[in-house]
C-alpha cells in the first residue's frame, strides 16, 4: 500500500519530440513540490523510449511500427514527425476522441507503448514505492501512453496512489472533459492552468475525501459530474524555484545535460495573433528580473556543467533581452544561449551585436508570412520589410536567425503563398534557417473560437467542436490551393 510520505513521481510520457534536453515542466514541477516539503522525483519516458529504441530497436519499443508500413521508420532514425506519432497511437482523424483512446488501452495489441509503460510501472512505481503520480501532457500524442500508465497503476495499486493529469493539453481541452467522465475512472484529478501552483496544494498532507475537487485549478468527478474551481491568479515568477535538473538522469539526453531549457517569462506581450493559443494558456504576460535569470544560468552552469541554455518562453521582449545581455556581460558569463522574440524596429543591429557579445547564438523568429495582407489578417503586428531587416541584423551580428513561416491561413490566396515562398528564399539566401509550415487551426486561438465565421462548412465546425482530443486541426482548402501549400512546405532547411 502506498503512503503519502513516499515520493510523488512526475512523469513526462513519450512525446516523439527531441531528446536534446529535458522538457522544462518536469523539473519545474519537482521543484515546486519540493519547495512545499513534498518529496518528488522526475521521469522522462520520452527519453526512456529513445534509450529502449537504441538498445533493442524501435520496433521492440513501439510494437505498432512493425505492422504499420505507412510510417516507414528505419531502425537507426526513430524520431519522425508529429503525424507519425499520431498514427502510431491510432489517431487518424477527427472521429477519434478520448472514448476511443480509452477503449484501446484495454484491448490487447492496440496499445503500442505497453512494453515501455509496463517496465516503468514495475521498476519505478511498484518496486520503489510511490506517493502519487503527476503526468505532464503537452500534446495529444502523449494521451494514449498517459492513460495506459494511469490504467496500469490503477490496476496494480487501486486508489492508494493518487493520479493527476496536467499540462498544456489538459488546460486546452478542459472545457470538453465533461463529455468523457470515464476519464476519471483512471484519474483522481486533472490540473488546469499553471500546475506548479496547483499541484503542491493538492499533495500537501490534509484530510481529503475521495474525489475532492476543492483544490483551485483541479477538476475531478463526483458521481459522474465534473467539478472544479478556477486557479487563484497567475504564478508569481519571482517565487518559482530553480528547476530540479539535478534530480534527472541527464545522461539520457543527446548532449548529456550540457544544454538546458530555461524560462524568463510566461505569456505574450503582444497577445493578439488570431492563429495563436498562447493567450488561452497564459492570459497575462509576466517577466522575471534579468538578474534572477542570470543567477539561474550561473548556478546551473556551476553545479551541473551546463554550457548552453535554450529559452522556451512564448516570446522575449527586446527590452528584457538587452537587460539580460548587459547583466551577463557585467558578470563575465561565458555560456551560450538561444532566444525567442518578435521582429520590430527595436530589434536593430546594435541590439543584435549586444546579444551576440553576451553569448546569444540563435534567435527564433515567428515571422509567419511574406505577405503583408496575410500578416494584417492574422493581427500579427509585423511589417515584412522590418522582419527582413531583423533577420539581416542577426546575420550581420553573427547570430543564426531561425525563422518560422506558415502558409494556408484563412483567406490566403495563391499569390499570398507565392509571396511567402519568395520571402523564404530571400531569407535563406541571407543566411537564415527557415521552416515553412502548413497552417493548422489551434484549439484556443481566435480562429478556433470563431470557427463558424472562418469556415462555412457545418460538418467541419461540428467535428472540431465535438473533438475532445486534438489540439491542432487540418484546415479545409480548395484542392489546388492545398497542393500549393504542400509544395511550399516541402522545401525546409
């Protein structure tokens, strides 16, 4: 029988994403729990899957790959696309939802992650003991392994081990969960919003009845009815503890922990892009002091040997970037780092040279389109000429600009797609790394909330509204325009 004195396990399920560094939410949640006197330990099953595939081949780690020729994944290259990960989990269209996923986890041969999850439960949950399990889910590709994990723990431990599901996916689908109360046969609660605030409140020792949903930011099920309370305010970032990377097995990652994620802010100070759901996740923009961020970089570099940091903010303002660079230079820091920002007149050559001198080696820029008309319709607040100058400033300062563009947005024409393709070619000639993506309808975005105005197809709108699983949806377009979109996305650097 489990005891609450035993450590809480914070788990990141298979993601099919990069294993270059840990996903930040896991060490952040561990630190949040520990700061409240709750012992916690992190597990990255995405990195476990990579290890299993290296040791026994991907077909030994994920059974479905062997029987699904559509994937065409060679043994020596296991990490492919988000679409491949969806197919591995059997998520093949809008008709697949939570009920279908729940049905499959009880059916032999329908759960491709069974070997991985069973090994983890036996070796870490049952053998070492567990006072609770928090599962961080950022993508629909993680839902099936997450629910399989919950089912195996529930079957082995009954109600003795509390199981909490949280993360970006949970926050975005929270409104649809009442239509699938069966989910709570496996879960004690679902955390909505910033879990580093809600989870400690849940696990602090106190008298609670089964199915108690009194914790702010937690949803639970009581006699078939989903109940819960909204989280109390936004997290004060000045109070957030340094992520517990020291508790993780950094040897599982490609660069052995020499590159670590870091966060300076939450939310977006622009907050008006119609295609984006950042505001749905973090309605308020908050930023830490540059000195506090520099302190964290110095501590992690000294204690763990981190040589490089990747900021994973939604966006970083030019003012903060300037303050951080000056602080790092004053302290004689020699770490390298990458940043995420918006193009603007403030992102000039002088700022880029300052960033480069302080160790910034790459800047991610979401420029979205080479058509000014499209940018205006997206409410992006960018100017194509200014964006081009921002990229050129990076290159001249010795910083690699990593640019993302997208095509096929609502109302976009063949001429708009052509403009974006030409813009991408010009940026590449100037030295930028450019990725052109197909526009997807993001759950929680302005376009998603106003879908009936955007897509005059009732069947599509009804399918999207009723789906309780997907975060991003393929967008219907005329066949000739879809072909143009696919051609534009085939040439990526």
